[in-house]
C-alpha cells in the first residue's frame, strides 16, 4: 500500500516536470522544421539559438550549414529583383532584406559554435544604411506628392509617408515640420456647439459637455484624424469642417409626483392581568391603527437632439435623438391608532422621515448620464469612417 502511494506521488510530481521539459525542448528547436518548410531565415536564427544552448547539437549544426547560405541568397535575390524605378517604395523591402542578412551575421558572431560552421558570415551594413536613406527619400517624396493634391485623404497618405521616412532615417530633411503639417491637413475639425439649456443649468451643462469633450479627444480608437473643439475655445469658424450641435427637444427637471395609500391594521394582543384574589389571567385585546404609506417621486427627463452639419454646405450629415430619465424616490410611513397593530415592515417605515429632493442641478446631471452613454457610443461609431 505504501509503495503504491509512493508511485502515485512520483507520477503526480513528475507530470509538471515532464510538461516543463516539453516546453524547454520546444523553445530550443534546432530549426529543422523551418528548414523543411523553406523558411531559411527562421531556420538559421533557431539553429544559432539552439547552438548557444547546446554547442554540439548535431541537428542544429546541420540546419545552420544548410539554411544560412540559402537565406543569404534568397534575400540578395530580393534586393536584385525589386524595381525601385517603377516603385520607389520597394526600397523598404530592400532594407528589410539587407537587415535580415545582417541580423543573421550578428547572431552567428555571438555564438562560438555557430562560427565553427559559418566562419565568415556576410555583412551588408553599408548597403543597409544606403537602402535606408533611399527608403527615407522615397517615402518623403511620396509624401510631398500626396500633399500637393490638397485633399484630406491625400494628406492622410502624406502623413503616413512622412512617418515612414522618419522611421528609416530619423530627422530626414524637414520631416519634423512635414509630419504635423500633414496631420493638420488630414484632420477633420469638428466645432462642438454648447448644449442648449436654460441659463440656470449653465454650470451643469458645462460639466456634462466637458465630460463629452474629454471622451471625444482621448478616445483615439475612434479616429486619430478627427479633432473636436469647443466653440468658445475656437471662435474662428472658418477653419471648421463640421459643426456638432446639441439641444434638448423636451426638458423637465424636478417634476414632483406623490402617492398615498391608507390601510387599516388590526391585530390582537395578549396581556396578563392580576385578579383580586392574587392570581393572574391572560386576556386578549383587539388593537387597530390606520397606516398610510407615502411615496414621493421627482422625475427628470429630456430628449437631446444631436446634429452633425457640414460647415461648407450646411448639409445635415447625421441627426439622432437620445432620451434620458432619472427618477428620485422617497418612501416613508405614518399611522394613527395603536402602534402595536402594525407589522414589522410598517414599524420600520414609520421610522423613516421624509427628506427634501436633491437640487435641480444635481437632477440635471443624473438625467444626462444615460444620454451621455448613448451619445458617446453613436458619435464614436459615426466618426470611425472619417
């Protein structure tokens, strides 16, 4: 019995070790599978990594010898066959090919075992640097051409081209100026009008609107080429592409509704009395109370009309209505008669005292919360296409 338990314990403890070993073996692949699939670059890197772990690994040594020269030739073929006159942007692919050759060489130089097999790994560092400059030039020129078209879509392409040029050669020409210029030309500028509400709610309106603006200008997943501005911060309307206008069609804050319901509570209560002869007697008394349940509701609701208007044509591009409601509740109880007739719930409710409703400004903020959720989601969906 003890032997069986020891065996069971051994197998339980050895299973995790076995799994770990599988992961280690998998991580230390010799690159043979990549070689068989014709991925010579990946096979080379895996073989070198395996030789760092196990310098005498036969599979890795064989794989490296087979894969490296094929990978070099494959990447050199790419640099020779890509036509940069027809498509100057092919320089990016040429950079990548030279970069792969150089990376393989660097990895081999860091492994003594790999250097025994590939004694003189090739270096194309100067060719890679030259290709990077050519790639930067090509992307820069494409950006300039796109900017000359003077459309928002072409400015988007120009922006991405200038970003690429800067990635290939940091600070290439005047790319530091071209990038923000292209971004500005590519950006749709939306002027957000203040939400139209009575003057008594202007501060709360500003609070809600600032929340909306914070969402619009921080949610980059929506669209990085759309920017929103409050009209009082940007009075120059001529620069706007669109107007985002919001106003309440229906608006009620603090409508008070009250309900009362009175019921009669009857119960019997036992009590003990002492008789003249000194003995006790239990008698039952009937008790009665009129209980009134009070309910007070303060209802606030409204429908926000939202329109997106083209600043140049006055065309309505989008219009939606977003309803919102907030109901504040207060419940308590009162009674007349014998308290002993009330049940436990009624006794609890008579301890509650009526309280004053929140200020109208607080009710307005609560009313806007469900509207905010609908508004931000639909605006995000609308501006994704820009």
